[in-house]
C-alpha cells in the first residue's frame, strides 16, 4: 500500500504525538528532558503500537546505494593480474580507474566467490634490500 504525502505526514505527526504524550513520561526515558532520543520498550503496548505504525513506512523496498555491475570498462581479472604482475598495487589500480582505494580488493573478493579470480588477493610487494649490521646506524 503506497501512502500519499498527506498520509505519510499525518502518520509522522501521529507517531510524534504518541512519543511526546506517552514515551517521554515513561520511566525508561527519564534521563534528560532536553534529550531528543528515546528508547521504545519492547513489551510496552505503546512501543508495539509505534512499531505497527512504523511498518506502514516500510512497505516499499529500500534503494541500494550503488548500481550492480558498475565495473569500469577494461577492469577485468586478466587486466588486474597483468597490472599486479608489473608490481602495481591494488590501491593504485583503483585510483587509475577513478574508484575508491579499496575497490579492486573488494572486486577480487567478488571474483573469487564467482570462481573468476584465483591466486593472491594482493600484488606481491617489491622486496627492499636491507643493510646488514647494527640496526641503530652505528658502525662497528
């Protein structure tokens, strides 16, 4: 059941009135008069009524944050593997394709679940040569 704008507004006012008249005076919410947050008791008949009224708002499916399958052109498992073999880390690849730094790593996990990606999740790090000797820079 889709509510009209007026019905939604009326329902919002009704919920607000119940909270002001009953929940603000409840012993569960006696912390501070200036507090805007309240707790709704699970066993309280008023809390059950509020939950029932709130269900009218939840009739439509929620919108997802992103569109599925919005992978940039050219970002394939083979291309990512090729760039990793060149020593380019996942964060750099993500930035190259104008995505968040963690995008390629998450994409690899998704590909792994689909069976498309095999192997390590990270590019192998370039080894740094370490100097032998004392660790604090003193000479023997």
